[in-house]
């Protein structure tokens, strides 16, 4: 072993012994202009976990058709929810806050041995840049927490793919742990039930249905073995049981389908348009697959979904926010972090 007295003058200083904890979220564009949106969408839609069509067919369509038009409409959607004060998307604002609040809850015991950070699968701060920074800070062990309660290949798997892709470039790799999904954790289920109860108590009407809207994936993913559909259904069932409601008051739906193939059903947009005709005119919608409000919740559900439902004859539409950086949610994420850090950080 080379000691301080004998190592070469140009030998890098590589302090070790610290542990890094990274909260991983989906991603966000840096701005809403055409080129910022194009860069973000290109990275997102070029991911084989997201779109697994043959590259020779998909890339020409993506580069020549989709990315010539979609950045305009996506930019408009992001502008409608943009955090103008910080000039960033709400997803970035809240994910940063989540990391800061989790760090504060762990600092008293872990001290400076633990470094808490956050990263995005697409956009900035990139997963690679955050891992590189933690290694420079002396972290030789990393815990990666993908903020997806329900596992899916296009979310959880690709987040961890990016982690290991980064490690492949490193000669000295830190040890890495990844967090399991927590779709049926009683504490997570309780947080969702509390969100629903608290929100409904503040309304001046009683919604006839509660829609639990999850981000959709192609149906063939289920057939090929992805457990996402089953985990979503289980989360909805457990929340309904926790609330003590009769079966059927909560409806599970799926949103954000892309392309022409069949995705998981029932679709959110079709459900919103059909419910008023079935006599259901007052609803509330919550999106359990997202722990942070983003364009899919704030724009697609609360703006587009609201307009579609009311236009179809609905009378009252209410959106229930994500768990975000709510204090009880931060307590829960900190507890998950303690579980994942066990053996590396002593919290006893």
C-alpha cells in the first residue's frame, strides 16, 4: 500500500469512507424554448427502455418528425406550470427540497459521513455528474433511491441502468445499493389515504369517484413480465381498504399513452369523457405513481383532464396533489433511507 511519504507527487488525493445517498427522479428540461425541449425529449425518447422499437425505424421518425413538432407543444405545457421565481420546473424545485429535507433528518446521526444529493435520469443534474461529484467528495459507497413506488422498466429500471452505465466508465467503482419498490408499504399506503381524506374534507362537495391515475405503459410490457400493472392495482386496492370504502369508489386508470399500440387500460382521457354520461359528475383525481408534481400531473391531469371532464358534462373536478415534500412524506423517505443505509451507517 502506498503511504503519504512514498506516493508520487502527482498521485491523486482520494479520501474514502463516506456514503452517498442519491434521490433519483425522472427528469426535466432546463428551459421551455424549442432547443431545450428538443434536447430533453431526444434524450428521453431515445432511451430503449422508454421506446423499444427498432432503432433503424424509430430514430428517423424521432429526429425528422417528432422532434420537429413535439418540442413546441411540450414547451407550451411546461410553460403553463413553470416555476418562474426559480426559472425551473416544479419537479426540479420539489426534488431538491426532498433531498434537503431527507438530509436534515439524517444529519444528526450520520454527521458528515453521509452526503445526500439528487439527480435526474434525463436532463440536469445528470446521474453521471452527481455520482462523479460524490466520488470526488470521498464516497466509496452509494445508495440510489429511485422515487418510483411501483417498479416499471421505463422508470425504475432505466434510472438504475444509468447508474451502472456511469460505473462502467470508472476504474475505481463505489459499491452501490438500489432501493426496491414500495408500492405496498403500509406507510406509503397510509400517506395516500391521508392525502385523499384531507383533500376531500376541504371540499364543499362529495366526489362520487376517486380516480387513481398511473402513468401508462404498453400492454405488451405486462405480457412480457413487467410487474408495474400488478403493483398499481395493488396500491389502489390497499388504499381503498385503508379508507374502508366499498369496492368501486376508487377507479384505477392509466394516462400519457404514446403512439398507436395498446397501452394499459382503462385510459384516463377516455374515462374522463365517459363518466358524466354514466351519471358520475363529481370526481377527484390522484396520481400515486408520482411522488413529485410534474407536467404529467399539473398540466396533463389538472389542466387538460379538468377541461375534458367539464366539457363532457362534469360538474366538479378536483386534483389531489402528489406527496411532494410534505413533512410526513419526508419522514417516510428518511425511514426508507435508513433501511437502505443499514450496515453502512449506524442509526442505532
